[in-house]
């Protein structure tokens, strides 16, 4: 007969395995969220919009969005809105402006 300690240990191991599986799942979800945000980087996203787009449970995704904001992966832009911390793409730098200077050389002689 199994003792209570063995059963508790077995439950702890099962819970740890489940948590690890969930973390792995949400790593893949993070890539999907960043890709969705990258499609329109200038806007702020609500959890319900991302959950609908990615077909996820809103409450689970909201918890992850909060965790990612705490880890500085995302920025919490306002109440229940997030943006990608990388922001919108920056335009390439402008080419340097060259001025044409007309010079006249005088020789005395």
C-alpha cells in the first residue's frame, strides 16, 4: 500500500509536468502574439483582440500578457492594452545632404 507521502510526491511531479507543458505552450503563443503585433506595430492591442485572432482563451492569454509585460517582453500601454516593446519599424536614415559649393580660385601673377 502506498503511503500518503508517495502519493503527494507523485502529485507534485504531475503538477510540475503540467506547468512545464503550459510554459512550453505559451512560448509558442508568445511568438504568435509578437507576429500578430508585428503586423500592425503602431497600434495598441487588447487581450480580447489577440485571443480572438489566435483562438485562445482570453483569461489565460491576459495572464500571460501581464507576465510578459513584467518581464519587459511587451509594454502595457494602458488599461488592458499592450504593444510590442520593439515598436513600429523606424524608417531608414536619410542620406547625407551634400552642398555644392562653387569656388573660384584667383591666381595673381
